[in-house]
C-alpha cells in the first residue's frame, strides 16, 4: 500500500495535491485521533492498524497507530499536509456510508491542528468458498477460482480480478476478505501439461498439432456457463459465506491458427493473445518452422493478437484485433513491421524553475486502449520515458498510430504544468502525433502556468461532503483526451484543489462516489451534464467555486 501511494504521489500532476508548502522544522505538528468501531453495532475494534500516508512523500511523512481495547487511536507529531487514512484489521474492511469498501479517506492537516473524533467503521469481510469437480464428480485440484467485478479503467468497462485461489487436492477453495458488492466467479481448469508436451514434441505444422485435442475443459462462470455474457452476478453482504460449486465438463476446443509472414532470414516470432476485456495475456504460442502457429484452448471473447520477432536487426511487431465467438479462427496472417523512433526536447515556459529529470513523458494512444492494443504492446513499447537533465527525451519502437503527449510531474513541482504545444507533430491543431515509421523529431513545449481551481463541495443541505470525487472534464471535442482531465478528492472539510488546468472550457463535476474511472467515458458524463458547473480557464488563472455533490444513485429521488 505504501508503494502504491508513493507512485500516486509521483504522478501528482493528475491527482492534485493540497498545495501546502513544505513544513519548516519549527512548524507546529498536528494530532489525529479517533475511534475504530464495528459496523453494524458500533462495538469498538481492538488491534486495528491505522495508517496515515502523505500523498506527497517529499513534503509529508507516514504515520501508524494501533487501536486500543476501546477502539481509540492517536497520532502525534504529524507534518501539515494532505494525507490518506487507511485502517486494516484481519477479516474486516473499512466501509463508507453505503457499506461499500473505501479507498481511504482524505485528510488535510494544518500546522498545530488537532483533528479529533474521527470515527472509522469496519465491517466483517465476505467469503466465497466451494468445490470444483470434473464430469465424474472427482475433485479437480489446482483449478484457479477467481472473484471478478466489472469496473471502469480510462473510461472503458473492464473485468477486474479482485482475488483468486487454487483448489486443493480435495478440489476445495476459499477466497476471504471480500467487500460487500456484486461479483462474478470463474474457474479455470488446471494446465493440461500432457497435451502441451505432446504438442511441443509433435514437430508438425500448426494445423496437425491443433487437430489432435478434440475437447478440453474451459473456463466456466457461475452458475455454470462458458459464456461470460451469461454469467450471473453474486451479491455479497458483510459477513457472508457464499457457497459456489462447479462441475467442469469437456467441450470442443477452440483455437486460433495463422502464420507470420515477411520475416527476415533466420528470424522467429512469439505470439501472444491478450484479452481486451481484462488487459491480461491469456495464452501464447511459438511460430513453427513453416511460419505457422496455433493458439489452443481459447475461450470466447475479444482479443488482441500480438507477434514479436526475435533475431531481426531491429524490433518488429504486428498486432490484430480478434473476436472469438463459438468456433475456431483460421487463416490469420501477421506481417510484423518496424516501430518508429520519436525523439525531441522538452522546453518549459512560464514562472519558476523545474528540474527536467523530475519529469516523465507518456506517449498515449490517441485512439484509446480499446482500439490500439496498448496493453498488449506494453512488452514491446514503453509509453513512459524519463526526460534527461538537458530536456532531451526519446521513445523507441513506437508502433504506427496516433498519439498525444502527457506530462507527469513529481510532487508539487509538477502540479501546475501542462503540455502547451507540440512542435514538429504535423498535427499542431490537434496536439497529437501521427507515427508511421522512421524517426520523428518532436519538441514538447510545456507551460508552468496551469490554472488552479479551489473550492468547496457540499450536499443539497449545504453540509460539506468529504471524499467527494471532483473532475474537471474538457469540452466535448477533447473528451477522448485523458490528459485534458483533472481529478482530485475533497478532504474532511469538503475542500478541494485542482491544479495544472490547461486553458479552455470545462465542466466541473463533484460526485459522492464514482466507480473506477468511469468519468473518462463520455456516455457516463452525458448522464450528469446538467449537474456540472461550467468553467472557462485562461493560462495561469486562479478561480474559486462551490459545487453541490451529485448523490449516489440510491440517494437520488
């Protein structure tokens, strides 16, 4: 958890901090105290670990305490700043007012402040348990059972694995520490090593190898379907022990067959199949001598097929989107191509000084991860690059496509910066880069004069709303550009700050809670368009505003 918060602090250009200055050694320290109780009932919780972690690790510290027998805890000597407060206890989870799991609460502490009477509610975690057997009722050991949920990543609906366990020799499994909510459960059969060894020793073409296994066990979703669209959601409540048993039966094996063409002499290729729903590599294959390949035991779904070439003078890659439904796919042809070199220099305009080596630049797919195969390309092309001390940077092996440049600053030094112009992109009016091969010279001009919005978020009664999600969304034509959004979370007083806002027109939303990164989805934002506040920012402008929080769906009339 500490490493995650440190990484969030490094990328604080997009997750704005509080704007507090570094605390002098003589500055008065803050005190935080409160009580950890059980929900429901309000009984005190003993031995809960309370962690207070600074969002900006350069300016704040990390503090811990353990709750006493009466549930109370106290932290002294806390440096002023903005923090995340987490509470952990085996078998219990922190909850919000709707009994859902929280990502910690945000606290802003002033010098010498004594923040008292915090009450943190923990509820018993849920458990999923059961048994996996084969068609004869015999236990299936080493099968992987996963608990999944649907969430939003960069505005796209994705399946996320919350937790997973393998079955024991009796086919039994138990998955603990689940928060209340709706989940899906899947079971994947254990690896079929006998078939894999036979395939590797076959020495034939891809078609000959693929034709040998007629049936195989497939990934199955609760209550017993191989079709993920027919999976049933399982509602879990605090303290539930939900039984989910599976009986796997063999089904016709699906495969993807094809060939890699136009390879250099003596070069070989590796093929990876990545799920576009999960962003994970599910399967793979090696190319045979005749250039053919086969990927076996493929479940229905949306995939990106990626080929990487070994033994060539320059890196070569190819990718293709595939949709597997109910039958195998044959005749796929992959023609790897060389990626491009993008290099240039970062130049900063405006107030203050910034160390270029503290800056990361990200080359983000302009078509979005759904169409670009961005996750699959991660093993071949690194979208992040460090800027050198002289401002120079480069990306290697960039696949063809349209991209935009995102600036990621470290700590407070990067909060107010935004990309102002791209010199040499060929598409200056769109602030994007068209990559088609060769070497592209690209200079990035950044401004230190990003706009700042400071405000207060309240409910309809005028009461401050802590931990509200505040998002400044750009105008319609730019809503596919993730770098144009700014997001933060309100503190215990409902106060919020948004940094580094580029000049333009925005709509500012404040939600009591948001599922994942749904706010990047234009369709999601369209539902709340009338509940946002209009904002127009000039370079370096500082504005104040007050928002009325959009209530959770169950609170709306």
